[in-house]
């Protein structure tokens, strides 16, 4: 299961904060430190998602049907992301690595969703 997470993560384009993330992990290689780094990485990915979400909402302003569909899709995606990441990390549930596994998955999926939202507003070139 962990290998599957790593393979999925390998398909994700490098994030702009990769150097910050690497430095964090190198600074504290304890499990607690790695859990903290993964949580911080997820928080940055979530902040970027919220910025992209605001842009998409603004772009769909005035389109009542499109806005509703967009909101329904985002709510569904949030539920899916949570369930998918918990399921992907189930082998480590109860262990000290579990928070890192879930947060890493959440960050990866959030980066992908952010890209999807950016493409909706700005096109594929970004």
C-alpha cells in the first residue's frame, strides 16, 4: 500500500515548495518531525487550493448553474480525497507513520486538484 502511494506521488509534478519540504525533512528525521513536515506541506497545498478555488468561483460568478455544479463537484472531491487518503494509508493506521501518510496523500491530491482548478480558469498552459 505504501508503495502505491509513492508511485502515485511520483506522477505529480514537482511542487514549487519542494526545496522547503526537503529542508524540513532533512532538519528533523524523527517520525514526529516527518509528520510535522507532511502536515506543513499539506497546509501549503491547501492554501494554494483555496486561492485557486476563489479564482474559479469568481470566474463562474453570474453563472448560477455552473456555480452549483462547481460547488457540488468540489464538495464531492473533498469527501473523496479524505476517504481515498485514509484508505491508502490504512496499513499504517494506529502507527506513528499514519499522520505522515495521510497528510502526504492529502497534499498530493490537493496539488492535483489545484491544477485542475487553475486549468478551468487559465487554460492548460499553466
